[in-house]
C-alpha cells in the first residue's frame, strides 16, 4: 500500500463546497440555481448541445430543458475550460 494521501471523495468535496458557500453567505436559492445551471451545462456539453439527448440523460422533459435554455439560464453549448 502507498502512503500517498488519497484525493478527497465527491461527498467530501461537496461538503467542503457547501461549508464555503454558507460561510460566504450564499443563499439556498442561489446555491441550487447555480448547481442546476452548472450540472445541466455539463450534461449539455457532453451531448453537444442536443436537447433531446440531454433531457433524457437528466431525466427531465425536453420542454422543461428547452425552457431553461431559452430563459438564458443555461447556455446551449459550453466549451470545456
């Protein structure tokens, strides 16, 4: 076995992010909106902006996804940074 420290698990990273957001005074609605935008944008990027494939991967109706995109909350295609 290696003595190298293991990278933080997803749960630990999420807990640390939540703690940081609370410390900075970010409201729950802001946090959930940002998470939704980020999560959907990543799935959209992985599906090359294809709404039907993205909505299926997310488990939401295509019209719901289309509405979020048209309201400008989610970019149709996002480059990976």
